[in-house]
């Protein structure tokens, strides 16, 4: 007899579903001015670092529920000041659709209009224009992530162009359109992304089909080494309710910083963990979310909690330096947020213990290392040989791979390494570089069918 699934409610109480069929979409877009979505470009290198289509997808498919559109000036101000939507629900980042202001003026777009958004020249979505507004990109970048003076519990030094998330906001145009969005021409996910595409409505159905009453989320932007594998196995038995029935791997897919693993290898690397029996496939599911990562440590963890609660997860694992790059944040800022809150970010208590907060519960993970005495992964004082600890170093592992050296099995499963080699051959480099980002922007993760829409 199957057990009833105890899924948490979506954040805000309901899942956003703003994807309409093509016939209805053509009617909604008829007579609208059309605007082509452009990537955000790093002004120093000319490299694409973000494409807002991914935000449209994550809004319309419910990953960001209860957010149902791009934010207005007042909502952005509320998020930067209090980490709250105007409805009062927790939300960490401004979600801004910045545009070419001169083109918008040529199109004659004003508040109350409807704007057709094209992707690579084809109709994709619409935005009901609630507000056209101006902003200072540097001010938004600074206030989004915080400063050592305003946020001393979390921020260790000022953000700058070397921080990928800060750079995304800093590189915006300064003109924004706020309003509700709908996808009117549903895209097809390309291979290999198609088999990992589980929007919240689909993931919740899949959890129910599998009979998963409790599900723990594993955030990833990396190909898994054996430390990640052991984290998933251990964390699934550390929840505050019962051992988790399922482990949801949810990879962030989008433009990433130079030196990260390529998206295709991340997804197929995690897939290899269950495909080759290292974690039982019936309790392990690999999925993805479209989002150009902001590397926001505690703030990014709050978005991750929202996404995974919307997907139906009951728990989320958080480790040292969660979703971080460099030394901008205290390495334990995320665990501080989820254990006692960060008042300067508007959370005097953990996210699950404040009004209109989250229902998903944290599992704060201790550091792990390789114990040469025991010949296995160890945590905390679990084996008594901490003085002999050999720590996993991501830069060391990437250095080995870049030199064409296969890491030993104690670090990488051979099948995972073969996935890295597969995509290395395709892209002529195992990690994100300028060429990869340009190719990713040119091709994207989706394709759209032609669609007849009469525009003005």
C-alpha cells in the first residue's frame, strides 16, 4: 500500500502557471509591439553573462512562485530593503527585465501596453507592461548583495566586477519593464536538457508517483565528485522528521563563471551516479532550473529554498560556502541564515520561522574530507583521524582534469569522469570559457517553432 505524499505547499500558496497554448498565445500577442530579448554582456570582455529568457521560463513554469512577472520599481525596492515581495512573501533577488530604452521609445511602449518578447527572432512570451522605470545598475548591484557595513553578519568585503552576480546587475541597461509574463509559444528543451526538465507541477507529480513522502534537495553547479555523492547519501538520513525517501538533484543551468563545469557535463555527471548504481535510481532524481546564477551565498540559498519547495521538496541541504565564489561572504553565512536568521537581510529568524516564510526545512551539512587511514570520506569527528584529513579541493581537481589526468576513484567515479571527457571532446575544453558562453548564447537550451503573430 502506497503512503500519502506530504508535500509542502508552494511558496505563496499556489504554483504560478503562465504557459498558454499557441492559439491563445497568438490572440494575446496580436497587434503588440515586438521586442527581441538580448543577453546581458560583460562590458570588459564582451562575453554573455545572462539571458532573461531563463527568468521568463522560471517565472512562467512556477519555479519562482508566487512571483508571476518582472518586478516594478516598488517591488525591487521592497526586495532590496526587506527581502519581501509587495505581497509580503520572502524573496531574495530583484528580478528585473532591463531593456534598450531607446528602442522602447521608438516602439512607443507605455504603461498599460502589452509587449511581445521574441527569442532568436521568434515569438516567445508577452509582458503586460505595468511600469517602465529607470534605475542605477550599480546601486541595484550593491544593495542586492549587501555591504560589510549594512550586513556585517554575512558580508566580508565589498562586491566588485570579479563577482559574477554583482556584475550581472551592474551590466544592466538602467531601463526596466515591470509586469506579468506569459509564455505563448512553449519551447522544446534540447538534448540533453529535455530529460532533466521537471517544472514544479511535473516534479510534484513524479514525487507522488514514486511515493516520496519526504524529499531532500541537493543544489549543484558542479559535476559530482565522491564527496558530493556521500553528502547526498548522508544528508538523506539527517532530516528532522525521518530519513528522506528521495534525493532531488537540481542543477542550475545558465551562464556561469569562467572555470565552472559545462552544464551538459553537470547534468549527465549526476545522472551517472544513479545510472551506474552508486545511488539507487528509485530514490534519486536529477533535474534542472534555468537561472543565470548570482553566486549569492545566503541570498542564493533562499532562492534555492523557494525553488525546491515549489518543486515539492521537504528538506534542503546547505553546506559551507553554499553557492559562493571568492571570499565576499562569511563561509558559514548560509548556515547562519537557516539556523538563526540574518536580521540585516530582513530575517530576524530562520526562513521557516518568519511570517510568510518558507516551509522547507534545512539540513546544515558539516565539512567532509578524505581520510587516508580509513580510505573513505569522513565527516566531523566521525573516524577520529581529523588531524590526517585530506580536504577536497575543487581547484585541485579541476587542475588535474585540465591537464588530462583522470582523478583517482577516491575522488571521481570513472563513469563521471567519462562524462566530462565526452563533453570535453565536443567543446574542446572541460570548463566554461568565453567560447562556450558564446556558443551557449547562440544556441540556448531550447528551440521554438515558427509562430504567426501580427505585430505593430
